[in-house]
């Protein structure tokens, strides 16, 4: 099963994964908004750094769920 298929299945079957995925997407959308600006205020710069860290943390947690799911299936 390809990674994208596993992610899609987990979004349907696993509440925690779905929640993390939704938060990850919302952080990504906000980052795109910030990156679309010519200039960022100091608060926006801090927000951008924090969002990147939070997004990375979410991705790590999501990948842990994927690994756990794949281990159970093998």
C-alpha cells in the first residue's frame, strides 16, 4: 500500500490521525498566507516560526501513527 493510500485510509479510520491531519492542513494554509505577504510584522515572523515547528511536530506524530498502523498489518 502506497503512503498516500495509508494516509487516506487513516484519515477515514483513525480519529487522532484525522485531527492531526486537519490541524496540519490549517497550519499549512496559514503559512501560505504569511509567505504570500511582501513584509511580515514581528508578530507574524514569530507566528511563522511557531507554525513551522508545530507543523513538523504534527507530521512526526502522524508518521508515528502510520508506522504503528503498518506494523500491525504485517
